C-alpha cells in the first residue's frame, strides 16, 4: 500500500479563530534564519548588531523571549516546524534526511484550504518534497517574482529560508562591516581577537539578511497585501559557534522569534511563554482555518498573537542526533531548570565541521594546554561527559555548573528525568528512556509530560 501525506490527514475540530472562508483567510509569510541564536538581534538587547528591519517588526508586533527548537540541526528542526512532531517521530532526526512521503505537513493542510504555496531558497527537506510548492524561486531570484505570478483570488503562504548567517564567513557581506571591538562576546567563548573577528562576520551576515527582510516587508506594502498578512520570523537553530549549534545548551536551542499581524497583534508586545517549534504547525493551521491531525505533538500559540486563550507549555523538549558526527542527546527545559541526557557520554564535545573550520574553535584549540583558560571554556575539552546534566537556570543561566549530583536538586532531577522519559516513550524515540516513567504508559498523544 502506498501512502501520501494528504492521505494521512485526519480531521480535527477547527478552532474558533480560524472559522473563515478561504477567500478571507490571511496570507502567511514565514521567514527563517540559518544558525542564529536569540541574543543576536537589536530587539533582544544586542546594541552592537545592526538589524533595524527585524527590530522594527518587533516594535510593531510580538517578540517571543523563549522560542526553542526541536533540534539544534538544520533539516531535523525544519521537519519539526512542518509536521508538528519531533524529528525522531518522523524518522527525520539525521541531518539531510528527506521528509518521508507519508508524513503530513501543515503545507498539505494549507493546500486543501486553497492556499497558493511559494518558497524561496532553503527548504532542506529533499527534492521530492519540493513538488508541494506551486512556486519555487531560485537562489538569487527577486522576491517580487512570486508576487507577479501568484493568483490574486487565493491566499498565499510564502516560505523564505535565508542561508544567512550560516557559515562559512567571509569579509565584505555588508558595508560598513561590524567592528570586532564592539561585538558582544558571549560567556561561553573566550575574548580573543579571533573570536571577535568571527563574531563580527556573523553579525555582518545577520545584517545582510535583515536588509533583505526589509525589502520583502516593503514589497508586502507595495503589493497591498500587508494588512491581511501574518509575518513570522524564527531561527532554525543556534549560532554556528562552539557550545552553541549542535548542542542542547540554550545558545544551541534558543532562537529569535517575532510575529506581526496587522490588526491582530499588539505593538511592542513581549511574551515570556515557552514556545517549542512543534507548535508552529498547529498555529499556522489555526490561523488558516485548517484541520490538524491527532498525531501532531505541538499546541497552537495563535491565542498569543490575538489576545485569545492559550495554555502554556510547562516544559519544552529537544534532541540532537547525527550531524556530521553521531551524538544522541535529549533535553527537557522548564522555566527554571534544564536536564540534558547524554546518550553517548563516552564521546567528548565535538563541534560540527563548519564550526571546527571557524576562527573561534581554532582560537580555543590554540589556547588549550598552552594558555590559561577559564573553567567554563575548559568544559569543551573534557575527555567525556556525564550521563545527566542538570542546570538551575535562575542561578546559572550560562549552564556552566552541573548540579545533577547535588543533594538539594535530587527531587528536581527525578521529576525532570520522569518528564523526559515519558516524552521519549510517547514520541517513539529510538533511545532507551532517560529515567523514571509512568507504568503502563500507552503510546497516545497527548500525554501528561
């Protein structure tokens, strides 16, 4: 028997927000940056980086302080955004794995609602998956091409997958370039000239993306569609620097997230609720008036955009698997604590190859064993890692001090290991559960996590 994504769509109740005819459904523009941590926009407090267009979008709409990826890797997290399921559920946990043809995505639901689907640049779900698009622009094709070809009597969904600020970095991305003397060196990196130069180029690539976003937002105005368009911006995973991308520490899994919907979002709103990327699929479906399969693991945050009802996530979950090396890791994060389960603790920290080729990692290597290093930087050179890491984010926001063995945290540790184990079981993880779990847990969704 053959399966298609559309054949597996199960009907579900459509939330009240989205009970609308296809002709009045809003357009949706979904923009995603590539290797970009939440700290690195002006609207998130970084005064050294130039991102006026995204800062302006935040001022007009909603800024989310706590947006967490399903995986700190490109294609696995993008699959989670599309399916509303964590990557190991859909067999997309390995980097570059194409989307299986039997998996439902919110694009299927939008297509059934009459949406015209367009994409520019990076989608990263395989060539077969790209057949779903009604329009797909080339790497350097102007955004205006889509608007010139779209049918004017149908709502549209436009995906823009920027390749900035992905490595490799070269000088000259923007003029003038960012000054290495003014960059903000995060605590998990040493303050060396090489690290500062690396960060300055990362800022340049981010600023180049911001300039393109300004052009796209202006195009929505000129086309006369801005008033009925929800614009979403999010990062796919954290910055391509040591102890960020490819890890489950916050610099790897916490990314920027902005939303602007004229007449719906309140200007300058800042939300503290934790959003996980499996929440995007049900949210976009609710906005479009589309049904969501029971399999979807996320919950819609549309209420946060419109002032409606919303049940906040008590915890968010992330996973790391094969990138250019195998490192099975799982994490659960609450507002105050994070537990990380290292499935292969015998491995030391190993950066992804693009990070290993960068100035920051080379600077760290030049220091190791030759120059004094701070204890937090030496963590990357330990010969192996603990099976369980536990961090009190209120006292230790940089996740430098593992309290998994501290007596006063044993209750928190047991509770989070139970949450993580139940999540792994309920989402069909191929790893053994991390810890205590409910007896007789059935593989149904949702479960009490």
